[in-house]
C-alpha cells in the first residue's frame, strides 16, 4: 500500500474545522452584487397615495355636504313658494271682490236718490268706504305685481352648489317678505270689502224700507208702477253683497220709484177738471173699504151703459194673482153726485168685486149672477143700503151671501 504525501492527504481529508461548503448551485459564487433597496422612495409613494385618498375623501364629503345644503335650501324655497302661491290666490280673489265692490259703490253713488231719499250720513259713509277701497285695491295690485325669484337648475359641482345655495337662501328670504306683504294686503282688502259692503247695503236697505211710505204718498199711481216698486224694494232688501247685482238692484229701485211718480202725474192729468177733487175723494173712499187691495181708477162719461140723465155706471176688473189688484171704472156722474148715499153705495158695490181677490173661496164665482149677488151682498154687509148698491140692478142677494160677505174684509 502506498500513502499520499502529507500535503495531499491533508487536503483530501474533510473540510477545515468550523465551516462547510455549499453546492455551487446554491452559492453566489457568480460574483455580481445586488444594489441596495431605495426605502425613502417607497415611503414617498405611500405618503402620496394616502394624501390622495385623504383629498378625494375630503372632496367627496364636501360634495355631499354641498348637495345636502342645496337640497335643504331648495326645499325651503319650495315651501316658501307654496305659501306665496296660496297668498297670491287669496289676494287676487279679495282684490277682485274689492274692485267689484268699489265699482258697484260708484254706480250707487252716481245714481243718487232721485226719488227714494237716503240720509246724508249714509252717503258720506259709503263715499268714504269706496274711496278708501280704491286706494287699498291699488296697493294690492302693486303687491301682486311683485316679481318673484326665478327657478334655476341644480348645479353639479360643490363650488357651484355653495354659490347656488346662497342664492336660494336669499330667494327664501325674499319670498317670506312677499308672503308677509301679500298677507297684509289681503287683510286690508278684506276689511275694505267689508266696509263697502256694510255701507252699501245700508244705503239699499234704507231706500227699500222707504218704498212703503213712498207708495202711500202716491195713491193715485197705477197698479203696475206700484207692483214694480214693491218688487224692486224686495230685491234691494235681499242684497247682502255690494256688486254688480246690488248696483243694478239699487238703480232699478230708484227707477221704479221715479216711475211711480210719473204714473201718478199721468193719472192726475187725466182727472184734471172740475170733478178732480170729487174723483180723488171717491178713490180714497174706495181704498179705505178694501185695505191691502191695489185699486186703480178710470173715469169716463159712460160706463157699463150708464152715466147720463142721472144714471151712474161702474165696472170692475180684478186679478186673483199676487198681489190682489183691480181696476174700477166709474162714470163721471158718480163724481157729480158725490157724496150722495147712492153714489157711495154704487162705489161700495164695485169695491165688493175688487175685494173678492181676498175672498175667492167664499162664494161661487162661476156665473155672472153669483158674482153680482156677491158684490151686492158685500155692499149691504158694509152698511150701504141704498139700492144703488146693486139691488136695483141685480135684485136682493140671499142671506147666506150677506153672511159670507161679512167675513171678507
């Protein structure tokens, strides 16, 4: 056996104490060193990313806040607009009512009191109310003409939203002011309407209530004129508002009263002459026998075939409808013989026909004979016993007719 030299043997025996060798595949024996990592650059990128997130988050929150603020402001404007719209509607209506009332008041004032008198203090109160109402109406129209804030489209970005929100806040304040102005104007308009209404209705009521005395003061007028006056007075008394209808009612009332005077003047002209006073006394006498019945009189030389040679004639036409009324025709000879008992008895007979409008169910009106018996019986029941009461012409009536007629007054 042979042995290697000591140097070779030492080399071939195992690794040096305290170490080991790696296989070439795991060793870095290539000899190319890696560069060291840049930690400061990584830190900068991280900080930038975090900053970006923070900024974007802030912008998002700002956008959200801007949107919410705008929506709240827009909602407030919508509420204020609804309030203004409601006030506008009310104010327009009250202004229209006020204009109608003051216009009607002017018509009433301009018409005046040509026939039916109205106290001066009522005229002064109405005139003042109309003048104040016109001033109030003008102020209300100015308020209604106020220009309201215009609608705008909602912006997209927060910087525009913040600016728009500020404008909406101003709009809301403006709308609140307008609503308050409209509410105040509406209250004033309503008060003015009430004033014109109160004073206007007072004028109409006073004039209408004077119609009864006015009618009595003109007894010789025609029935149609009296009926028209009564109807116009009833219409005026029914007025509760001062408007076109009220003005028309007042004008019609005063015209009806004027027509009563004109009709009476025409009737009195027809009765002119030497028999005028006797005719008027006879007419007043007839009316006293039939209170509540409208009586109109016509005079002629001959009536119902009589009037000459001491004879007297009468003829009556009556209407059953409301109001009860009649037209009595008398011959001039009735006035010529007035106030003789026979003249009074004949007039009573004719009034017996006229007053039957109040007692239609008390007798048989189907025949002329029964009608004449009724009129004769009525004259007898009133104490007129001269045979000119109808007995001479139609005979004495049955007692049951006289008894029935006694209940007709």
